[in-house]
């Protein structure tokens, strides 16, 4: 396809000349740029996610998008021009990072059926709505492993340009599925063989994917044996090879121990769901430094409520129930082995779930399955930043990091349920939610 091959090159050339233009223009822009807004949060306690003492009555200085100083009151200078945000008695921690959500999620059932003829434009707008609600609920960063029709890249770019509020997005494009593999609809036209796997991975990377998602086994939303291994080792290797050359990581949907062991051999970086994974498999994942993203909320009690709400068919509800027990056992086995765990819900981060939202319930369930509150909190902050390779930017309330913050009423290291009391959300220094003082919101998300 010479024509198709030529157009990306032409595009890159156009980008290169734009870059030159930007570099030449830079000094003029810098002179005219307004000084960044300085905000200072006072009166709150900063949660220590390293297990040490919390910073009580802290001063957090934010210059533009990033935190520039953190320390106890009296020890940190408050710049004269700073806008003050007093949060007396609140507990501050990084915004939640959800590593498995799909803003265009469409599942079997009545709600999914109503979206059967959804156009590209309608899909983009629905995804934007889900992104905004997620940010408002306290999830400030997401990874989106698998979305339809490339809309996620447009959404991410629009949020990054400041056109719309939403979480920071680390996108995978469309999931790579072998013919007949896991999807909520039959896949007649998936990939077959290493060349097609490489082609699809390269296409996603060109579009802007930071992760590649592959479907190595079946799941709850598909039919067939979840424990079987659907992709060949050769196909998985083709994807990891192409991705890793570009610094892109690979996430695998899996329920199957066999598929997971093969994918580990192929160098896959993160494993999603893991419905039937055993302690032995998690030990091997740990040895390789791979990540486990449990998405435990999709198979537990709160999910039944959700699936009934969206009108799921009986086969689906039965499948959820069947998987629930082994999924829970897998999570407990993972915690015992100490494999890297990163939080992901596979529901919208804001989706109501057992009296709270999915991101929060997911973290609570890790605690109920055996993690300490601190370990559970790290799965959505410190660990996620490390999994994304974004430790310099995210996952801590510390100088240099983006000011992506949430404020709680209580100390979450003492009581994980404190996460249910999120009342202030900040992203990049902008106040997106302040329940007690809505007039202080500087980035209006909900209208
Ligand atoms: Zn998913």
C-alpha cells in the first residue's frame, strides 16, 4: 500500500517544520507569557505514602501546574502573590490513578444495545462526558487499555490542549484481538500471525498509543473457555518487540494461567483481571517485574448491581458469578506473593459501586483481600506512577510533581474508607471540585 505508507512520512515532515517554527518563535512567546498562578494550600495534613510521619498543618505551594514546596507551616515561605486555599483539618493525597478504564465502555445488555448505531462523533462526546465525571470524582489519571475507533487519541489531545477538563490519559488505542478472540462482539477480522500483530501495534503507536493492549484469553464479556490461551507466542512476541522498541509498554487481558505464562515469556508488562491466576503464576510475574491490575470490582457483589442496571443478559450475570470466587482467590494470592499491583477498575472511575465509586471501591477491596491501608493506597498512587514510568510527574505530593490532589476528611492510612470522603479535587493546580465552597472552583467540569 504505497499511498498509505507515504502519508505518515508526509505528516512527520509537516510536524518537523512546525517544530522548527515553534523553536524559532519560543523567546517571543516566553516574554509575553503571563506569570504562572501561584496557589497555596494551608491547614491540611499531607498523607505520607512511604509509611513515615504525615506532614501536619502543611503548606503546599503550587506554581502553575506543579507543586514547588511542601512542608509544615512556618517552615515554608508563602509567596506574597499566592492565592490561598484553606483546607483546615483535611487530609491531602495524590489524585487517584486508575489503570484500567474504558471511556467508551459498551457491554452486552440493553444499554450496550442502545449504542449499536453510535456514530464516531457520538462516541467521542460520550467518552468526553465519562472523562469529566471521572476527574470530578477524584481520578486524575487513567490508562485506557482498549477503546473503539481511535477516539481516545482525540480526547486525550483535546484535554492536553486545555479545551476540555478531564484526567491525564495514558492511552492504548484499539485492543489487538486474534480472530475469534475476546470482545463483546464476534471478532471475524482480528489479527492472524506475527506480521498482522506487528502492523496493528505499529498503527496504534503512530496514532499516539503509550500502551498496546492485547487479548490473550477470553473474558466475562465473551463466550468460550477463559482458561485457554488464544494468541500464539509468536504473535505476542511480535507485539512486545515492536512496542518496546518505541518505549511503549504492553498490557494483556488475561484470565488464563497458560496464556499469562506465555505472555511473560514474550515480555508483556502488565496483566489485567487474572480471573484464574494462581500463586505460582504471580510468583513468576514478580520475578519478571510484571504488573497485576486486578479490576476486582467487575466480579464482586457491587458488579451484580451494576450489571442488572445496564440490563445484562442472564448468561453474563452467570459468568460474573462463576468468575467472582476464583478472581477473589487470585487477588489474595497476588497479595501473598507481593507482586506489583496497580489499581484498575474496568468500570468508569465514577461508576456507583456499593455506596462509593468504582475507583474507591476497587482500593477498598484490595484492603479487604489482605493489603494494609497503606499498601492499598499505593496501588493507586506510587505504584501506578511507577508502572507508567511517570514517577517524576505523578503519584506523590512533592516538589516537581503535578498538583493533582484530593482532600479527605480523615487519615486514609488509618481507615481506607476515608477515601469515601473526597470533597476537593485539583488537577494541575486548578480546583475542579470543592464541595464546601463551590465558588472557589477554577476549572468547571460538570457544566
Ligand atoms: Zn477492560
